[in-house]
């Protein structure tokens, strides 16, 4: 059994039955293929995984039908609702929970999902993460982690153990007040870190606080090299704000818990799709100008994430630099977070969040310093409500300017209300979504 003295976490993975060194070696082989070899390999892998589940999983076979199709387009699209339906059992007969990796999604899309991966699939996911972090020489480095943790004792113990062997210091997200941020600053003055990692909006709140205090994080902790943001969408304006406040390059990570790492910024600034572990289909959405991402995990034999609708709207393009990996050019947001306009038209929630971010960025002195947090909601009456947590009072004229801006962006097709609140409720994970639809679909 292969071990390396320098990386405790990899050795622990290996001991637990996740053959990480085999996965790293296989990933290296995959990356060595030329473009044609790579596409042929990927196409074969997706067919192999679909046929495996058809042969070994009665529930998946029932969805496909009595005959396995010759055309990829004829395979059914799998949704999260299939996996949470108690009528189906999507674990093949040769597996049980004891010999699988088991985890749970946050439920931010409306359905929490317990999902399973065979151990090799999980090892391949980690091999890809190590590869991407290797682009920036961050593998096995010290991480300042701004990420939620389960309140359940067994999960908390597991995460704390992983933190200790992965060189992660986890900042508490329970207190994101000024006193909480002051405590963060104190920690950065006494501990050395190589990079930040965490929820986009949590790190953005911290960055805005640093900005209000005229503090650049790198100046108080010069061991820092990068900041990796994940979970919530990153606008270009927010990237600039984070870069300025932290004094660090920003790396955008795009992951989906049940299928793994979907995209990661490379040093040239392109978000690279994880073609080594995933295949992707783009399906047009009715009443929308965007495509829905349909993902196939090429390694997971424990659950049929085959043509799986992850619910995200984005654009996938071929890499113009003759790279095998495709590029994610634009992540719009979750399909379930759509703004419902009159006459059946829909817009992604991000299409109002992004302009409002830009509006605040362009009006720093007038609004950005006064507005601490914001969230857009579409209520059951289909009105848009903008909840604002403020530092300094907004007068009636300023509120009207904001309201008119939002109305103008939505072409005056919907009622808009501005609501000043003391606090915006976050998800249990600590995430802060910036558009929420309260309309049942």
C-alpha cells in the first residue's frame, strides 16, 4: 500500500479504503490523452456507467424502460425528486451503506438529499481537487476556512477531525456581527494561513467590514496567497471588491455536492469544466434564454447520477486554446430560483442580483457603505421584495432611487417593495442566497 510522509490526509483516505494514489495515477493518465483520445475515452465512460446502472439497478432500469437505447438523447433525465421518492431504491445490489461514502446535500434547492458514492468515485473527486489546487501550489497548505458545520455531534466530530488532518482552521459563522469580524481580524494577526476558502457571500460580508475599517487583509497576514470562493454566485463586481479588501487573487470554485467539483478557475482566469470526472449536456429551458446543466458522473456506481439535472443554468463552451477541458463561461443560477414575470416569462434571480451588485459597487459612497446585506425575494403574490440590512439610515429619496433602479431593471413589469430589516436569516449551513423564490412550482 502506497503512502507519502508529507500528506497525512491522503494517507488517511488510503487507510479508509479510498484508493487515492490509484485515483491520482489514473487522473494523470486521463490528462495525458490528446483531445481526440480524451473525447473517445469520456464518451465510452458515460455509456459504460449508464449501462452499469441499467444492468444492476432495477429502479434505474424502470425509468429507462425495457430496452436500453442506442442514442444518448433517449436516456431519461434524472432529477433530485427521483432520488427522494421512497418508491425507488437507487443503490445497486452489490453495495450497502457500509462500503460507500455517504453524505447529504444542504437542501438549498428545496430537497435535502442523502447520496452515496462508491469509494473509488470519491477518491477520483479528491484527486481532481488536488490537481486543481496544484495549479496554485495549494495542495497540503494551511487553510482559513469560512464554511458551515453540522450541529449534529457525529458530523461535527467527523468534520473537526478532517480539519485537523487537512490543515484547516474553521472560523465560526455563528457570529457575523462587528464583534465577530473583529475576532476574525485578531485571529489573522496571530495565525499564519496560505489561503482563504469559504462561502462567497460570507467572505463578501467580511470584506465589506474590512473595507469600512480601511484594512487590507494581506497587510495583516502576509503569508496569504489566494482566496477561493464557493457555493454562492460570484459577480465581477464582488470579485473586485474581494480582491481589493483582501489584497489577494480570487479563485472561483463551482461544486455540486452530489456530483463533485464542476468547475474551477485556472490561472488564466477561465473556469474549467471537470471533463476528467463528469460529462455534461446542455438542455434549453422553456421561457428562458439559458441552458440547464445535465451532468453525468463518470465514476459513481453507487447511485445513477446519469444525465442528472443539477438545476443550474449556465453556458458551456469549447476551449479556444485547444485545451481538452471545456469552459464554463457564465453561471446564471438555480433553475428553481427564477423570477416569475407576467405572461409566463421567467428570468433567473441572478439577473437582478448582478445589476444590483453593480449598482452598489458604482455608488460606493452613497449606498455600499450604508447597506450591510441584501436579499431579493419573490413572494406568493409575485411581488419582488428587497430586504436590506443597513448600517446608516436611508432617507426616503435614497429608498426611492433604489426602488426605481430595480423597477427599471425589471422593465416595470412587477411591483417592487423595499423592506428594511434587522437581520437576514441564513440557511443552516451558513450560506446566504441573494434571491429566493417563495412561489411553489
